[in-house]
């Protein structure tokens, strides 16, 4: 036996130990290099920066709780725009003009008949081809499940002309049918999205990302790259979408690295966050307005003078500058001035307390006891206002409006509530004022908003507004195909509701996109509901 203390033996032991340590180090490195970290810190396969983007995971902090993945029951916007699983027949350019989507082209054959030519190179995530059969099935299911969309589509029959040609007949003239087919809730699904009894199971679409899982307990949605997307290369391997309804929590999540991408952190924090190393803040204008709904069924809000006084008491320009931090601007009518159909003769109500006082006094509301709140017949002019916190501009805006109305002698009790509780209260009619943010271009035409908001039976006419002249103008305009004449009629509607203020438009919305600096290729889509995830996004480290 050799001497264990001999120099040769000692050298042998040292060499064996070094070999073991080197092997251990290599094993550890390979394990880390192949790991994908859902926390947002990407660990890649050890390739160069460009190649590493091919195996990346983006963690997205969504502004709403993810309650549904059913595109037929309220999940259309999430699944189509934010998860990029599904796609619509029609797309939209930045100026809201229409462009091809899953349909290459469309043509109006007569007043009530449209023909759509589908792409012939599109496959669903299950590998099956998209043809008119699947499009027809999807539209029929939408009409059955979604009364609001069905009322806009006005479809009478759907005919399969050939494998890639679809003919749609409407019940009446519907010039904006292609625009409605840009709406996320009309995105096309594979029949395998449904079980044998026709019930929705999971979204199987045609988009750049495929559904992988939805955890109903954590409400986390995971999607993966569609390697066979008809639109070309997809940048991210995976996206994990987490609902983070609180703006402050969204801010903390992007700062501490829990998410890579989020939207609408508190506007007062955007400059500070944007100055941090590794974080980029981008601000965009979006087709959305902050609107104060007024319950016309409750006294004194049925009085035009009271509503006008409220509008004069609100300082829109001050709110845009000091509450929204210029992530938005003072508004006049319901449409952005840049929209081709907007009534550009309207300008935001300018704060005029003298005018507000004059109108309220004429309506019989005076401060008889000197407490700063007007009263009439022994009843104080006090209202309740509801809003929610998911959109960071709403609570501080509501506080500012409350203070400004008080200066005019109108008392307001502010309640910041969950959206579900607000909806319950509104259904019961137990509310006076409701401040919210509304998209105004889900369908790129004024008919969508003006019909739903201001028609007597409009689906979003919660205030209960009814004006026969407005109903008549909208009904006439909806049948006009000449755009100049059509927009003129709708501009007349804007002028009337601007005067009558059944819904007080406060400001045009601005959107703050917050992302890590290694998130590349993001392109903001101003026609989207909040934001749209584009296939060209990737992670580069």
C-alpha cells in the first residue's frame, strides 16, 4: 500500500478535488441557464442577447382582476388584445380607419348585404384551418351569448358562399358592420373552444399566443408562443398575466421586479418611476374619456340648470394639469378632436362659479342657513358619487370634483368602491353620480357611442336620458352611408348633449405604459381598449 502522506498521493487528491469542483460548477451554470424565471428576471439558454429573446417570459401586471377567459361572456378584450390569443376579422389603423384582419377584404353588395373574403393561410392553435364554417359558428355563438354585440351587428343571416367567402345579411341598413367586427368580443374561435354540448371551455384562436393555462385560484393566465402564426415571427416564448387592480401595487410590482410590464401606475409617480434605472415610462393619448354619469331619475339632477351648474363648477383644465399630471387633457364632447367625425366646434366648459351660482339660484337652490350647502324646501343639495380605484386618475379626480362642487354649494359624499358593488348599486338605482373612464372607439364610428349612451334605450344609458330629437337624429344617421352627411347628423347630436349635460365629460384619457428597459419592440395601439400586446415584443438582456 502506498503511503497516504506521500507527495504523489497528495497531488492526486488535489487533482481529483479540483475536477469535482469544476464539474459541480458546470452543472449549476447549465441549470440556471436553461431556467425561465416567471418572476420577470429572465435566465436564458446562454446564447447572445438577441438569441436569448427567443426563450423569454414576460410577466404582465394587468390592471383588472382576471375573472373570465370566456370571450363570449366579457373576456373578449383581455383574450384578444392583452393575451393576444384571438383575432378579429377587421383591424384598425392608428387614425381609426379600417384595415384587413382575418378578412382580406369586404364589400357591401346592397343596403343589407355584405361579402367578406377570408385569408386562406390562417390556422387555429389546434392545427385546424380557419374557414367560413368556423367564422360562421363564432358569429352565431356571439349573437346568442352577447345581446349588446348582437344589437350592434343586426345580423339576419350568415351564408357560406365558398370555403373562404362569407355573405352576411343584416336586418336593416348597417353601414358600420365591418367596424363592429373590429370589436374584441367578435374575435374568431375554433370549434374546439367548446365542449360537446356547446359550452365554452377555453379560448383557441388564431393569434400570436396560445392559451396554456388559467389558474382559477390565483387568476393567473399563461400563454405561450404560437410557432405557426400566420402573421410571422413571435418575439416572446411565454407571457404570464397577473391581475393587479391597485395602481400603487402595480407601481411596486414593476419597481421590485415582480412584473416586466404594466400600465397606469399613479400618475403623480410616473416621472419618479421613469427616472429609475432600468424602467421606462411612456405616455400616450387613448380613445377614452373620463365621464361623470348623472342619475336623471333623482332630484335635483333631472333639472337642466343643476347639471349645467355642476359642469360650470368643475375646473377641467386644473384637473388635467394638477390631478392627471397632463396624462390626459380637458374634454368637451365625447370624442377626441382628432377623430374625423368629432364636432370640433365644441370646447370644454370653462369654470365659472358666478354662472354656476346663477343657475342654481334660478333653480331654487340657495344657502338659507349659512352652512355652505344650498338647500331647497328644507332639503340640502347633497349627492353621492361613486368611483373605483383601478384607474389611477379616478379617485383624485373625484376628490377634486367634490371640492370644486362644494365651492358652488353642492355637497358630495364620495365613495370609492369595487366595480361589482358599483354595478349592484346602479342596477338598484341607488346612486346620484358615477365617475368612470369609457372607451370611445371600440367600434371606429360615432354611432357606437352615441347610440349606446344617448338613445332612450341605449345599452349604456344608465342616467336614463331621453330626448326624442336625439333619438330621431341617431336613427336617421345610422342609415346614412355617405360619411360627410352621416357625421353631420352625429355632430348635431353631440351639440345637443353638450348643452343638456346628461353625462358630464371631464377629460380625455391618457395612458402610462411602464416597462423594464429590456422589454423591446412594444408598439402602442391607440385603437385598443387599454393597450394591445403586439407580436414583435421581445426581451433583450
